[in-house]
C-alpha cells in the first residue's frame, strides 16, 4: 500500500500508554483498531491474531513491553522488584506465539536496553520507550530495503503467487513478500498477484486481497489447492512469500502450505523467493526441525465462521506453520540484499 493510504497496523496508542493495532480479525468487513493498555490485552491481541505477521508481532511486543515498563516505573518499585515484574510481562508476551522469532528478538532487545539503563526504573522505562520506537521505525526501513533489493526480480508484466499475508498488514511498513511488488508498481511496472486464500484463517483472501485492492494492484484470490495447477498452466512467473523464521541453513518456517507451494514451484521451474527482514533470521537455530511450530485450536479448521464442517469427535490437525527446506527456496531477500545458497546467516 503506498505511504499515505496505508492504515496504521501497529503503533503506540495516541496517549503513548499502550500499543494500538489494526484489528485484523475484522478485515475485510470493518477497519477498527484495538488499544491495548495492559500486557494481558497485548498478549491476547497477539494470540488471537488481531495483530499478526512476524514483524508486526515483534513491534507489538516491543511497544507493549515498553508501555509495561512505564506503568511499573510509575509505581515506584525498587530496582529489583521492577526487574522481576518486567520479567513476568516479558515472559507472557514472549509466550503469546511461539514460532516467529521476531517476537523473542524484540523482547530480548527491549530487556537488554532496560537493563543497560542503570538502576533507576524511570530511566529504564525511558530507554525502552525510545527502543520500541526504534524497533518500529527500523521495521519500516527494512521493508523498504526489501522492496529495493527485490525490485529486480519483478519484471514488467510479472504474475506473482503469494501465500498468507506478508504485506503491509504484517509489518510496520510496506511488507516483506509484497514489498518488491509495491516497489515494482511504484517503478511503473504492471504486476498481477495471485493470492492463495490461506486456510484455515484466510489471510490471503481476507488480508492480502484487501490491501492490494486498496492499493489498486490487480489481485485474484485462488483456492490453496489450485496453486500447483496454476504453475503447471504456466500462469505464475514467480512465488514470493514471507517467513516467520529463517534458520541458519536457510530452512524457512512460514504459514502452513508454503512447503507445498515451494514443491510445486520446483516441479514446474518457477522461482520461489522468500522475503524477510533481518529480524526474522535466526542464526542460532540450525534447521527447521528445531523450531517449535504453533498448534492452534481445532475450531479454526472444524468451524470456519462458526459453521461446523467436521463431524463431532473427529480430530483435526492445525499447525499454523510448516518448514520449507532450503533446497526448495531459490533465494532469500532481506533488507541486506538477495541471498543465494549456500547461506551464511551469522
Ligand atoms: O499466523 P500469521 O498470520 O501470523 O502468519 C503470518 C505468516 O506466516 C507470514 O507469512 C509471516 O509472518 C511473514 S509476515 C511479513
């Protein structure tokens, strides 16, 4: 979405005492915002996907923890009680969703800045406020850089298939996977996007389609099951997806279904690119099998929109993410450039 028309996805509340998120559960029907002024409210917003997408939950966690520090500092706790209470809030935020590395990355960064500010809780809270704002601003800048680096991969007339939503709605900026699309359109190229619907929570149908339509970029929503056929027909020039975690060996953890898209792309000679900010690169995790995959509620699959489609008593599997082995990824676009195998993410 071009700057200026982009809604605030994640930021400070107007009074600076909490985190404001665009409530993505309501899209595309309604555009409403949620102000979270307690840690419990922020945790619930992240857990329930009111705010979602790896970079956006990192920014939300950073602002929520800075706001928590400010509230705690007002109660004039002694330094050790302040640190202990802040640790409880940090642990709750970190546990809200386990797979995207951006959330613990942001929480650790905030705690380190707070601890480095000395013994005065008010000084720690002030330093954390500035750091949370920096996390937000850096995310915006990283998205823009991904767009610049990915621009060469999106030629005039390109047909791009994407899965889930890794656009402006998933970040504080223009997105990751969609950043090269926005950059190409800004450069005057014609680009059409095929958005996988992305079951069970429909991030492609509800969110990617919404933000691209708002931006005036042609988008067609496709059933997830159609992706391989589109590639066999030769109507996809490239795949562009985001990531929740990129491991040291280049394995990519992203929305469930990404692996199947990557396999189909490989089978049909379609390049498959992953775009993510450096905050999604987890050099400490050697490979995808070492990543905890979030398991979500049965009803997301069994009762979409409240309609029971699975017989009672029949179990459902609902992992939110899958692992795409590095071998099926053509290249990884970050704010630092276009990385090709063998990767050295250190
Ligand atoms: O469960 P979600 O909607 O948070 O999943 C989001 C994804 O899988 C995105 O592709 C990923 O976080 C990258 S967002 C820039």
